[in-house]
């Protein structure tokens, strides 16, 4: 499985996402609210390299959500949802409840590394794409 798939499966356990009954995709987001997508962000993946070939890596991604935004009240709720998601990621790291990864990889932390922002609105300002940058840091055993 890919890092995006591990993260997608992990995020399905988040109460904010479970309560919304949202669709969660990888590298795709639909036109109707409420859908989420895991979008990889190009960054240098290796943080630290050990002599034996093991590495500490980071997968940086945008958690993109399409939300309704008809009123100010709804927009405030959208912001609150992302704040709750960020807090949930932080709690999962503290409790060591991290994505289960394969191929010799062990998740070390998952976190929001930036506040959410609106990246795009539809033509009628009825819905928008909200993005929060996140990162999964993990230990990868070297391939011998």
C-alpha cells in the first residue's frame, strides 16, 4: 500500500470524519460536499539516514476537504472541524495510536504542520476546498 492509503485508512477512524459520513479519496476530490482527499506534497522524503541503510522519512500531504460555505456560521464550523482534526492527530501521536504501515515502516508521528486555509471556491461561493498541510514521520528499515 502507499503512504496515502495508510493515511486514508487511518483517518477513517477519526470521529470528525466518521460523524460526517464523508467520502475519503486519494489524489481526487469530488464536486459535492462533503468529500476529502489525501494529496501528496512534494518535499524531500528522507530526514535522517543511518549507516545500515535505515532512514527516518516524512510524507507531507494536504488533507483537502470540499465543504459547503453558504453562511458565516457554516464557515466557522468548517474551521472548527479542521481544528478538531489537527487536535485529533496530535492526540493520536501522544497516545502512540498511529497508522499501521507495512514493508518495514513504523509510524512515529502524524501532525498538522499548518493551519487550514481555503484554496478554491466554486463559481457561486456555495462550496470551497479547504486544505490543511500535514506530515507523517516514520522509520523505514533499510532494504538489504
